[in-house]
C-alpha cells in the first residue's frame, strides 16, 4: 500500500508519501515540511489566523512536491491520510478540506488521523517495535505517557497538567534573552553552567502518579533571575549559564522520575519485548535522552527514539498511521470533521495535559 499524508495542525505544512508491503519495513518515499517560523517571528508565538492562511496557500504545492519527490502520480496512491485534530482549528481544517477535495477528485479513500497517534506510532516507522510499548511524547505542545497497544489503542498514564516542557524551554529562553526556538538555545547555554548553583523545585514528585507540572519551574526561574540581577546589577554570563543548566536539569529529573513510575505500570502488563520510546522536539535534548536511556537500562527495557526529523511535526507519521488504520478497516467520508481537541485515550477522564 502507498499512502499520501497531510498535516497542518500547528505551524508546519507537510505532505509525505509512505509505502509498505507486509513483511518488509515501511519506506518513506518523500516527506516535505514547510515551516512558518518567519511568518510568526514578530508575534512571539503562532498566530492561528496567519497559520491557517499559510497552510491553505501552501498545501497544494506541498502535495505536488511530495508526489514529485516520490516519483508518483495520484493514480499510483492507494489512499489519503489527514490530521483531523487536535490542533489549531483553522490549520486542521485546511488539510481536512484539501484531503476531501483530493478524495472527491480521485475517488481515493480517506482516513482521518489523530495527530498524537501519528507521533505515538512514529517509532514503528523506523524501528521494529512490538506492541505494547511505552511512549513519552514530549514536545512544544504536549507531554504525556502512553501505553501503545496497537494502531488504534492507547492508554494515557499521565501527563502535564499545565505547560509542556518544550513551551517551558521556549519561555525560559525568552526570560534569559536567548533566541527561539528556546530548547536548543537553552541546551547550548547550559553546557558551561552548573545546575547545583540554582536550587529549583521538582514539581509533583511528591505525588505517586505520572502527572507533571512545568509552569511553576518557570516562575521559580524568574525569581532566581531577578535576585541575581538585583545582586550584580545585570545578568552575568555565568549566571545565565547556571540558570539554563538548573532549568534543564529540573525538567530532566522530573521526566526521568515520572518515567520510572510509568515504566513500573507498563511492566506490570508483562510485555514480552518491553520497549520505551520517546518522540517530540524535546527528545532532541541530549541530557533528556541520556537520562531516559539510563532509566530504561535500570529496568532492562530497550530504549528507542526516532530520528529528529520524525520527532517534530511531519506528514510521514500521518501517512504511516493512515496506512495502518486503513489496513485494519478504517475509512472516513465527507462527514469527517476537524477537531481542536481530541484526547487519544477514550477513557481519559479529562483533556488536561493535552497542552492545547
Ligand atoms: P506539538 O508537536 O506538540 O504540536 P510543536 O510542533 O511545537 O508541538 P515539536 O515540533 O515536536 O513541537 O517540538 C518543538 C519544541 O521542542 C520546541 O518547544 C523546542 O524548544 C523544543 N526543543 C527542540 N530542541 C530542543 C532541545 N535540544 N532541548 C529542549 N527542547 C528542545
Ligand atoms: Fe506535533
């Protein structure tokens, strides 16, 4: 089967073609991602209206490029997968409308995909993983532990009750006068810093569950920064580096400790080939990756992280999720709607922690 995927739920317009023959590894024939950071740079965040307009303008071109790179025409595609939520509603609508148009025009089947399912299934695109595996999805907008039991079967063990770590990295960078995106900037600055110089809290570690909180860290950091500025008449380089190191260490410690709890819950199911996978932009952080790897080793569980280009928003993950759901019988028609909120876990008591 060969699937075309479409994604436009945040600030990346993406199209990709993925092919899979049972018994072999899936192949990404093309993956085109058009970012919009330059359009939103002046506003300090993604402006939904601007994002939606840009998606609508670029989707056709994106699809054209993805097909061209895959050296295929629409006639050689078996189906279309599209992100139908969660996300900025104007953006989600752009791709859903595009997919409907393509489906009507070609008669190809269409499958709506939950963006979070796309992220959560990504490790199976590049790695030979067995269900059930444990997933930590940690990005700019999300932070949650999931047990992935199948292409359409997820249990949420817990997640952030306020900010996502990526968002906290970005806000920290802003507070310390570093550039955006904040994650890489804070990581680079932290290299020369000493985390032990700035005591920061480790929120919610006193609670036995897998829930996390990152917004208080940012407030604690702001207070520490202001004390240092008052003491030295400005923010010294050494203090900036120490603040970055302390912040990064606090986030990493919380993720590691909550991973231990999630691993215990997951291992109580007795999976035959236990694996812990991480995805999302924050998974690019070397400190985070290293500590999660150590934690996995403590539990004798295999650790895996997809390549960075597949960790952040892309359409290959949507095409792959769509292909698999199609194979298990999923089909959508013209009643497919765009959903701003869409928890992955149907038993989820609340949508808190989806981060959006
Ligand atoms: P979502 O995928 O939840 O819709 P998003 O598209 O904003 O949100 P991603 O593209 O997965 O998220 O990741 C971007 C986030 O990852 C940003 O907040 C960025 O600061 C963070 N990030 C990127 N690299 C690093 C790093 N090296 N260390 C920490 N954070 C990082
Ligand atoms: Fe995403």
